[in-house]
């Protein structure tokens, strides 16, 4: 279980101070955060749980969320950000998660566009961002992050084999310390997105943190299905892929390593 008093103390002075909402069991922290956002919950509200009964990832894929095994958290932000920059939010969240995992578990994370956290070839976490946009502004965004921490068994049907921080680090990783580090990193990264001068630096750091974004043969799954070689990100965080018919800007979907003969 989490020590809520200790978490509050560690987050004093942050955007999350006095805005932590913990449930021992819930359907989905993203669903909870979205409902609260529509009722006017403030910027920096955090919803986290020990167990999700209806956890989900992108494309309504089920996210395994057993009691006490992982980190399941959603953060509501109301940033001064153009809707055009919305695709940058899951990428910035990936940077924040990678830094938190590095500092607490000592593991290097590979970011697979747009939302996967990998340790080598194994998936250890994912990000789901849901938002409401208005004519010229972003009303709010909910950043959901799920990280396998203590899990020892995984669904073999997953397209990407999974692992947990405990397995990869070969020691028990504190969910409490990981959550505090994640929230602090996320505050820094999302604040940078509000500065047009800092977005270029954020994109450069994302490319440095990923082996998938340049010169990688990939298959793109989703409405823009194609096969090619990655060529970096555009200014909005969309993936560029060089294909046999030209350069494709992938705005939605996911990528996997291209199969070779």
C-alpha cells in the first residue's frame, strides 16, 4: 500500500499538493480523472489505485492491473497549449516515465512511438492520453500511465512480450518512490511543453531516448498502415516513415519491428 502522508510531504510545493486521490480498487484511473475533469477538477489532480478492474490502453486494449503489482496513475492537466501540440503530451510523459524509472530502478527505457515503455525488447509500461479540446485551446488532458512493477506472470498473447521492473532490475522496486519521482518528472516535462522555445529540445530528447525513431525498419499498424524506415519526428511529434512510395507522416497508430525474410 501507499503511504499517502509521505507522498503528500514529498509533493509539497508541486502542482499536485493536496490533489491526490487514491482508491484501493477502481475501474480505471483515466475514467475517474476524466469524470473529475468534466466536473471542474483542478490542474494537477492525481488519481491512482492499487488495482484496476477495467484498465485500458490505447485502442481500448485491456491493461492488466492486478492488485499491488503495478503503478496505475492518471494525472489531469490544464496546460496553456495549442491543440496542435496535443501529440507531444504522450511523448513528454514517456520522457518523464523513463527518467523516473532510471532514477528509482536503475533501468534504461526505450521509448517506442507513440506510447510504449520498453526495457530491451520487453514492454514494461504504456501511456494513454485522453483530452478535450476547444476551438483554439486545450481544455484539459488526462495522462494515464501504467507500469509493471512487481508482476511475475504475463499474458502470452501480447504482441510484445512483457516484463516488470522487479524482473528487469533484479530487485524489488518501490512503487511509492516511483510514483513520487514520476509525478515530479511529469510536472517538469509538461511545463516545458507550454514554452514554444523548449519544444525543439523536448523533441530532440525524445529522439535520443528512442531506438525506434530513426533508421529503424518498422511496420505501422492502424489507419495509416505502411512499411518503411523511420526518419524522426515532425514539429508536432508525428512519426516520419520513408516508404517505397515516399515520406509518410504517421499521425495515429502504432509501430512494430518490420518482419524480415
